[in-house]
């Protein structure tokens, strides 16, 4: 089954965090339209790469701060 068909069936809250310079995950802009769940957050970090949790300290802290905030709002 194609990724788009699988993603369209998801109903759980979704957080996507990825870097704008990510060369491993192509097509996030195209995939976004297939996220049908009501609760979705998509954060694309300008200038970051594939491993957003392993970026330089200042950038990593922003990504982790966003993650912590999202988790706190979903507990």
C-alpha cells in the first residue's frame, strides 16, 4: 500500500518536525495534503537537515522546545 493511502487512514494526533534541507525525506509538502486527522502540527525548520534533534545547540533547543510544548498539550 502506498504511503499516501496509509497516512490518510491515521486518526491519531500528529506532529511532524523536519528540516527544510532534509535530503532523506522528500515530498513532505506533497504528503501534507494526505494528513486527514483533525489534530496535526507540521513544523518545517528552515536550514535544518534530517536529524532535527541532532542539530547545533541553539537549533536543537528550539526543536526540542517545540516537541515538549506539543507533548504537554497532548497529555
